[in-house]
């Protein structure tokens, strides 16, 4: 480091700029001793600075090590707490079937809950186009009819699954068998849901709202300036038809979402204080059924989702009774060797589940 802005002296203590000695009043020996003293002072300053920087680096390294150790200790405590909480949760019985050590909900009951939610969703989708949205009884009847159809699909899927299993597979592991049957039911309902949605979109695409939107889109596209010279030509008609179809599809999707929201609001429990949230205005009017259906302008909250499900179950039982369906006797357990109708040997429960999962991946595009 340079002190006082002085230039370093040459070998004889002369200044570099002009060749004049830096200390003209001193002799050569005195001048050399002064320069050496300055060099020793500079070396001492640099050594002190080096020691200070080394101590600072050591302190910083110790601080980082302590911070890292504290973070590791905190992460270990959090991991132990999470492991303890997970152990407590795993020890809980199932809320639905009371199966021990099921983490609050066993796999079979989880599949059953998802199946019930999917059945309710299918009923709501069917009610968006085939029921009076302001008539809870009409919506419940549609949901009951959809539930009956889905339960028939579930029963068919279960029969097909049971045909794949070999003798004694259900008795060997009842928990796994119940889970497999519940998953079979869920798979049957989930495969039917896209059909319900596609059917609802197709029906809602021909409502008055969708027709009006399609006509507006057709006229708008047909009257564009590049088609004005021949608005009824093949190109103009093709573009207008495509625009009308797109508008019809968008309107159907909007109507489906809006009416599903209206049905869910009716099924939801009322707010605290006993007052239901008022629903009116352009958005609410868009969610109402087409003209010609009678009903009030407010969304009723008399029935909850559980009540709709119960009414659907009652309706399904009554429909089955009217159709002459009696309770089927429990099939007897097979005692002999059984050969399937296609001549193949029956499979074990594990193989049947594996085939079912592979089929599910192929169907769903996974």
C-alpha cells in the first residue's frame, strides 16, 4: 500500500519522475534506513490485515457450519414429527367400515366414495338438459334414473370381473377382494361419465340459447368484407357453418357449466342464519332451463346432496320393484373346477387386478 501518495524510490532513493533524491537532506545511509523502516511498517500492516482477513474467514465458516447444523437439526425434528403424525394417522380405523389401521379411510371405502361422487355428478349432468332446474323432484327423478342405469353397469362389470377370478380368491384376501370390487365399480362409472357429458353437450347444443348464438355467428361470419361480394358462395357458407358450429359448442359448454353450478348450489346446505344466497340477474337467467319450463326465479335450497342421494336410491328401488326385479339369491360358492365360457382357465385375484389395471390404462390413454 502506498502511504502519503509518495512514489516508491529507486535503488539509491531517487524519485522516478525527476531523478531528484526523495530525502535530499539525508545521507545515502540514512536515506536507506528510512526506506527500510517504511518497508517494515508496510509489511507489518499487510501481515496484520492478512491475519484479520483469516480470522474473518474462519468466523464466517464457523457461522455457516452452525447455520447448516441448525437447519439439519430442524429438518430432522420436522421429519420425526411428521413420521409420528403419520404413524398416528395410519393407526386410525376407517371412518366408513371401521377397518383397523386404515389411516382413517381404507382403499375400498375411498373407491366407494369416489364412485358415489361420480354417480351424483352423472345425475347432475343428466338433469342439466332433461329436468326442470327449479323442480327438485324432477331433478331427483332424473338422478334416480341415472343411478339405476349406472348400478346396472356396475353389476355387469362386477360379474365380468368375478368371472376372471379362480376359486377361493375372494376368501383368501377379503380386504383386497373388496378393494378390487370397489375399483371395478369406480371404473365402470368413470367410463360412463364422458358419455353423459357428451350427451348433455349434444342436447344443450340445440337449445334456444345455442340456436340463437349459432345464428348470430353464422350471420357475422357471412357478412365479413371478404365474403360480401358473394355471401352465399361455397366458401362463405362453409366458413359461416364452421363459425356457427363453434358458437353452438361454446354455448353448450357454458350452459352445462352454469346449470351444473345451479344444481350444486341447490344441493349445498344453506348458509348460517337460515338465509340462502339470492341468485338472480343475467348469469342466473342464463342458468335457467329453456323457455316453456315453469319454476321460480330463485334457487331452492330445500334439499341437500344427501337428500338427493336418498331420493335417488328410493326411486331406484321403486323402479326395480315395478320392473319385477326381485332380490337375487346369493350365488353358491363353486366347489368344482370351472372352465370359462371361452375355454380359458380362471385367474387368480392378483392376475385379475393386474389385467384390470392394464385395461384401464389402455382405455384412458395412459
